[in-house]
């Protein structure tokens, strides 16, 4: 007897779930490193830790979406000679989301890395996480050939400034065939806010510093200074003594070791010390 041949792709069922989901509006995305997945038992605590993880493991959230437009991803057919139309595949698919507001920091960050392939999960207003069934028990992300943004940074005569983010699917057919989802028991939009780039700059007095956002130089010393004082040397490199915060001048006093640079430690270390949402970069 010849060896039987199976063809899973030929399965055809028209039944629907006995508990159909009411798909909500998409409000955000979670970008993960290529060929990685979110944990099987995803919790708010695990996701927040991943947002602050080392760069090779870190996930990046983008919120909040206020509009969605699908471009492409349609079935393609063609006729061979005078034969009938036959299915040939799907056209390239791009999903474009309009953000609630324009963010120059986000626009710059996405543009810097637009050439990199990434993978993405999406989530909606009902805390449903969307991805792919890849044959395992863990929801997989949608692979993207690129992610890029576009913006109108200044208001026009009839509209305010705006920004969009476009996700170009690597495999439009798989995005349909493998479409799957899980219901979360927490709101990911409150956690996937991303990290703000900050710089540590010297103030007027010796050994005094301020923490400023890199883009726009907003002073966040008053927000993070007291938290840094509580953790002191655990979150700062290059210091030899205690760190103090002066509320009057809104500065940190840090005695530095001679010949070393004073720096905040990695976001993962800051997170362990209850300092969230920032990452120091070069000025």
C-alpha cells in the first residue's frame, strides 16, 4: 500500500463558535522581538516587567489608537489562458492605525527602527489580545516586514496635528488563516506605555543634577528624584556616597567617583526599585 498523504490546508469547516466574541475597536499594539512570544500565562506584572526588560527581551507598547484602516490583504485570482479564475494568494497587507495625538518621540523612535523586522500583537478595548495560532499552546504574534509612522506635526486650518503607525504584514495569508485571540483579565493599555528617554545633566552647583526628557527637555527631576534617593546606589553608577534630593532647587546631589560618569542603571534595575517608565540615553 502506498503511504497515505494528508493535507491539513485542505480542511474546510463552516461552523462558528458557540460563544461568538464581540470584536471591539483596536486600541493598541505590543511589539516584541522577532521570533519571540509573550508568556503563555500573561499577567499585568509579567507584561510590565517585559516593558522594562533588557533591550533584547523588551516589549514595546503603542497606544492609543483611535482609527483603523486596512490596506490590501485581498484575495487575488487569475485566469490561465481561457481557463477559469483561480485563487493565487493575497495582496500585500498593511494595517494603519491613527493615534490619539502626535508624539515626536514616538515618531522618531519608529522611524529609526523602521527597517527592522518585528512581530506584533494587537489588543482591543475589551482586553482581547490578537495574534496567530502557530500550532502550539501559546499565542504567537503577527510577523511584520516593517513598521513605520507618518505624521502631520502641526495643526492645519481644519484639523489638529496627527500621527499614524502602519504595520506591514510579512504573510498576509497567514494573518487570515492563523488568526487567533485570547481574553486577558487586565487592561494592557495601562501597562504598555513604553519608556521615555531621559538625560542626566549637571546643574549649576557642583555634584548637582537634573533629569530631563531628551526630546523637549521637560524636567522630571521632581517625579523621579525622591524615588532615586530611596534606592540610592542601587540605581546609580559612579557614586561613592548617599544621594540627596533638594526640593527647593529640584535637583539631585550625587557625589561621583573621580574619573567615572554618573548614570542611571538599566530600566530593569530601575524597575526592581519601583522606578518605572524611563531609560537614560546619551545627551
